């Protein structure tokens, strides 16, 4: 599948000052756009306009929510549109970029997104209550099967701090943010990775997360990769 993604140098051809860019912010499962307001406020302090998007993760599949996202993005009038997507929001974004929708110039930061599928979701899905809690988010989403092509779009990954184990991650598992394994966030050809010392659910409230995201939006690289 092809997409009308922006060329890698498209940002160099327009005025890419933060004031001319909107950051579209996507929440994760069991959350709402209201939870992303702290991140939005921090990004506004860097000069960006922001728009927090809420989507029905239980009743709609990531593909369906990507279609909703495309309509919202098409209505944004700034010349540059960046994306900051947390957890399941990153999966929705991947469906969006692979949908053939016209992608405006901009960059994307995925925050702890299990783009390869979530082992926690797989465990929950074994039980009837877990299946209800996950809803349609599992369809080409949290159980795997999401598209992983990012085309020429510049993408950076922010991962939460390394936790040896938690109530979600068993002892001896590979490094994780307490919920998502770092290996579950890997995307082909995406080399820009930054780490913040916060857990999966709290990294969206971190000043470091906002600083790293703003650096990537502005420069195409993180200021700290350690």
C-alpha cells in the first residue's frame, strides 16, 4: 500500500517554527484526551499549538479510529502537523499513516506504543473479563497485526524507564516500562529512541517526555538518547 506521505525534506521548505505547527495528541487504552492535557500544556510552553484527540477504543477498532483521525487532521489549518501518540494511540497512528490519507508535513513521536502487540493484552484476552476490557482494540492492534510501515515520515520512540518486573511484567522479562516491553515498541528503520525515567502510564506527565518530544519535532532528533 502506498501513502501520500510528506517527503523527508518537506519541513525544510516551509516555515516550521513551533507557532506554525499543531501537535495532535493521542491517548492510550483506558484513557481519554483529558489525561493528555498535562503533556499538551507542556508542549504549548514550547510554542506549539495542541489538539488532544479522544477516540472510542472499546467499540471501534484501531482501523476505524484511524479513519476518524484522518478527518480530524484534514481539518487542521496549520502548515505543519506533528503527532504525539501514547500506547494504543501509536497503533491508531500507524493505521492512519497506512490508510492512504494525505499526511501533512510533520514528525511523530510514539510514547511506549506496543506496535508489535502487547504481551499484557494477550494475557488479559485469555479471560472473558479481559476481553471486555480490551474491546475492539485487539483487532490488528494490541494482539499484533498492526501495520509497521512508516514510509518517509520521521518517527521517534520514547520509552519509559527500565523496570525489572511489575504486576504486569513477569520477573526475568526483557526491559520494559512496567507494562510494555521495549522490544514491543520497535519499528523497522526507526532509529531515534529516547528514554525517560517514568513508567508506562506516567511518562505522559513527565517534563522530560515533553522536552524530548519538542526536540524531535523541532530538529528531527532527541536531545538525550540515554
